[in-house]
């Protein structure tokens, strides 16, 4: 604290008539010199204060630009992580990408949104970019620049870039806000009166002063229209390596110097009185005036070095009011810095600590943890939050997040609650005694979601999946604890959601294996490690093969054969199912084109593929490339396909069927609303699940169910096929219940393409024999 006190005003008596002329001259010269020094000191002080304010406000502008970039980066990260957007990106769906960019611009309040792929054309919304501007943006993001200023159409923009990971880097999303005069005026509201800002890349500022001259350690003083003015520029981060944008601050000193005019008049009056007072009084008065000015100058220097201390005000005169103004300026700077700090460390929507503050507090808690204490980190998100956003809109989703944050504050007193981003939250509880029941703490979080959340005009019910990591057992550094809690959250979601799960060491191993398999799967697509086997589909009515089902197999170079049950779910989770399915479709169609016209190929479709509007086009392109008739392709789908967005699914199936492609319902009878699906969509074939076929010999109800299915299918004009037929008893039972087709090990296991060609060749040869001879004598298998 600077403690220099300002002297109180005193009455001065006239000088004694005995003061000699020479003494008066000495006093006059002394006071004249003092007036010159004091006036210069006031002006230097004013320039020092202005310099400090320019430095502080320059830093404030930089912080605002950085916060804008962080906000835009957060919004871009949300879209870049959105599954639908990544699918549209992977499919090259420009209308969907443009629509997503427009929606992103509105949410982020950014007039310009740009998508920059690693390969392909840049897509921008909000304004049109020139080729040179395209190249500049590409060079910047390719070199690792993630925020900065760039120029479009002569206007400067503050921009932030976020990578698009699928999961490898596939491109970038760039959001930008203009930095025109209106935007700078809005930011200048935080600055003192008389200060303005502009952005320049080159040229002369005024009166021959160049931008380079104003880029030094201190501002440049210039006379503009007879008024002293300070110019100072600060370098801004740039997205374009060809330009070096700088923030130019202009401070007109006229109004500031006018505030010190009373002090000058006071000093002139004191100089006149100095001719009449004694040397001691004159020296005392001189010291009384210069001491507070020196204190203010010292305080101004301290502010420029980062101090926010005030001067002690003990007078009500001009110097006292100057000190009060100085203290008010210090308070304003502190308030602005505190607001900026709060914005940087808290979530704007909920007011909760953000990811950065949570990590800092977790690190602090770990550092001060006693030896026998435990620290608990809970990571959780809202189940089906995306459905709320999609059906009710983002305002309702935001209201739900705020309601969740308010209820967490009321429930988890004493805990640090943080919003990590999106619908993810984290809770830190430290100083937990060794005997405390950690499961009860997790139950308190679950209880937050036990009651609906009343919002304006509606009520939302939701649940939460919780992952828990506990120090020191699950990690002794923030990164390990957060990572392990996230792994536990992933396990909780896989176990059905609406539950909590504590971290186990096996989870880390599973995550590593999962990540390695994902990398191997990508390599498998590139290196051609996948191949297809084919299982025959046999007609009991025609007594011959009518088609083959294509079944994918993965021959790993190190692990050997990997079951589809192991890698298909991972492919669906990571989006790799799209390129894998495209390869399967093309390979199966290419093989089937060499078969007889009455032999079809059946291909399974994952429900994930129906989230991509480009599925019908992918199927038709495979048929066109192979020259295969659409009626020779049969697509198998499961009942789970209809759980999400029945209308969209039915529309896509109808589009495929209208092209002549056959649609089969796989694993029929294992879902919840099978009859409703049959009514909503006219399938060509129903595949009876092998669980019913397995129980034919021991369960009469299974036989009755199969009979009901075949009767229903016949009434609806659909074929039936039973899968998993392994012996003659099952075959005869199926035949007696009216099943028209079979598939299973009894007839043939899935075989390589060479065996398929042999089967077809045998069938062709048999057809050339006498008409009385069947193509395949399945009766011999029955025997």
C-alpha cells in the first residue's frame, strides 16, 4: 500500500516587509523553477496515467479477442464432434454442411463460418472468400494456427479454428466475427473517455508517424489539430502470414490535461505568495506540493508494473480530487480484470466453473491431500440430451442444463461442480475420510435426476450416467483422474445408462485395446484385410440355391481371424461402419454379377447407416458399378432400426424398394413391436430368428410360433426363411410349418468365393440333366 498522505490546505499570512528584494528574487526564481518542474511533472503524470490506461486497455482488448476466440472454438468443437455433421462431412454432403454452418453461425453469433477440408473445396457461409483468402486460411490452419485476425474483402475478422476429427484430422471449422468500427466501438466502451481503437496492417497513422514508430515499448506523442495525442500499437495474432495486423490505440490527452488546469493555477498563485513568505515557508509549501505529485507518479508507475494499490486521500482540494480520480481509475481496472478473469474460468450459460478452473482446483486438492484422505471425481452427462435438443430445440436444451446446474448446487453443497462442455458435468469432492461410503455420494448425484425438471411451458425427464475415479487409487494427477472417470462413464453408458460405475484398471486396458483395434480397423480398410464369405440360401419349394448371404470376415495379420461380433460394434461407434459397409456392398455386387440371374445376394445393413441420407445413393452406385440388376440385391435390416426416427427410416427403405431392391427383416420375433413393423413397411422376406429354430425339438411353443409367423407372412405376401438350421429334424419341422426357405450349417457353412463358384457350377450342371433330377437332393441330407 502506498501511504503518502496529501497535506491539508492551510492559510498563509503575508510576508514581512523586512524581506529584501534579493531574497524575493531568489524566492521568485525558486518558485518559477518549481512551477516549471511541477507543470512538467503533471503532464508527465498525465501521460504516465494515459500510458498505463492504454496498456491496461490494450491487454483488455487482447483478452476480449482471446475470449471471443475461445467461445467460437467451443461452439466449433461442439459441431465438429457432432456425429451427424461428421457423417455429412465424410459423405461430402455440401447442403447439410452449409446448413450446419449457418446454424453454427447463429448459435455462436459469428457472421462468418468456414469449413476447410483436407481434401476438397472450402465451404463458407456469411460472405464469399477470394482464392487468395482461401489459400491464406488453408496455410494458417495447416501450420497449426488456431486463432487470429485475417482479412476478407477489406474487413478484419477475429477467427478461431477447431479441428474435425473422424477421428483422424479431416479438416477444420473456422468461425469469425468482424472487427469493424462498430465492433471496436463496443469494445472501446470498456476504455476511458478519449481512447479509441482501430486495426491497421500498414501505412501512416498521422502527421508522418508510421505504424512501425507506434509499435515501440512506449506510445508516440503527436500533435493532432493542436491537441497532444498518444498513439500505441500492439501486435495481434494473425491467420494470414502475408499481413501483420496491429491494434492501434489513440488517446487524446486534451481532456485529461484539462483536469489538471486548476493545479497549474494553484501553483501560479503559490509562486506569487512565495515572493512574500519566508524561505522556510516557501520550502515547506514546495515540499507540500511536490510530495503528493511524486506519490501519484509513483503509483502510476506501480500500476504499469501490475500493482493495484491506492493512494491515501486526506484532503479535499484539487490534488485530493486528483487522488480520488486516480483511486477510481484503479477500482475500474480491478473490476474489469475481475470480470475478465471470471469469464475465463466460468461457464457462461450455467455460471459453473469451467474445465480449466476444475483442473486447477483438482490439482490444488491433490497437492494438499492428507495421507489418509481420498478425493472423488465424478464425470457424468445427460442421457439422450441430443434428443432433447433435436426435438425441443437448443433454447430448451440450454434451459435444461441451467436447471440441472441449479439442482446440483442445491444438492451437492461443499463440492466443486463444473460444466465441462456440452451436457458433460464434473464434481470434485475432497477431504473424504477413509470410512466414507462413496456409493452414497454417487447416489446423491443420481437423485438429482429422480424428479422431472420443470421448464417454461413443459417438463423434461432425464437421467444421468456417472463415471467415478478416486484418488489416490485411481491416479494421483488431474489428467489421470479425469481420464479414468471418463472411462468409467463410458462403461456406465455401455451398461445401460442411468447408472454409476467406479473406475477399474481393466477399463484402461479395454480402452487401449479398443483404440488399437480402431487403428487396426482403419489399416484393414486401407490394406484390404477384409474378405467376404457366403452362406447359401436354399429354397424348399424349388429344391435349389436361390441366393447367398454375404458375411464379412477380418483376417488380422497378427491376431488372426477376428469375429464380426467384436469389431462391428466398434465400427458403428466410430463411424468406420460407413466405409466398411461401402466396401462390402461393392464387393458383394461385383461377385454376384457373375452368378446366374436367378441367384440373389443378401447384404446386412447396420442401423447406423440409416442416419446417413446418402445410403440409397451408395447402394445404387454399387449396383451400377457392378452392372447388377436391383432385384438381385436383398438388404437385411433388424427391428432395432425402427427405434429411432421411424419416419425417416421408412422413407429410405421405400426409396430402396422403389428401385427394385428387396428388403428382408432379420432376426424377426426378438424385438418388441414386430407386428407393427410389418404393418408399417411391406417387407419382401422375414427371417425367423435361429433362437426359435434351436428350440423346435424341445419346445412345442416354438413350433407354434414359427407356424404363426409363416401363416402371417403368407397372408401379407412375404417369403420366410429360417436361419440356423442344423439338423434334419429342424428341417422337417420347418417344412411342415410352411417355411419356404432355409439357411444354416445343415446345408452349408459360410464358404469362400471359390466354393460358391463350385456350388453354382454344380447347380448349372445339374440343370442340364434330366428334368426329373433335382438340382440338389436335400432329401439325402435328411436321410
